[in-house]
């Protein structure tokens, strides 16, 4: 098969993913305390700001930011068009049928030769 040369941009995707994760972590860290204050104001039964609560809110914010960033990347990246088309499928199908018929004929010949012995 004919393989196309991959673009150089794909080599940097892991680095970009790491940068997105780091930026999401920093944003979650910055917005954790304001989020806790907001939740304390609007929810009566919200627990006091202990290190555990701060960690839980930070992890939830981090997860939400990662999901949003992932969604934006998925929307922004152009989709690769499929190389498969109807003509290729018909050609492959006819080749498969011919190969199957050739195997069947070959097997009949082998069976005839074995019967003749």
C-alpha cells in the first residue's frame, strides 16, 4: 500500500498535550479558592475549606478543564478523509471472488490427482 508521509506537526502532539495538562492544572489551582468561596455562598451545606475539600474541588476543576480543552482540540483538528471509495471496494471484492474461485479449482485438481492414484 502507498503510505503517505506523516506531517511533522503530529510529532509535537504529546508535547502540546502536556502543555494543555499543565495549563489546566495551573488554572484549576488558581480558581480553586474562588470556587470554594462561591460554593460556600450558594450552598448552605457546603463543608468548611479543609485541605481535603480544596484538593477535591481542585481535581474536579482540573478534570472539567481537561474535558473542555479536549473538546476544543477535537473540534479544531481537521478530520482526515477516508481513502476508501466504492470503486476500490468493488475491485477488492471482485479480486476476492476470483481468488476464491481459483483456490476452488486448484483444490479440485488436487482431489482428482489423489483419486487417480
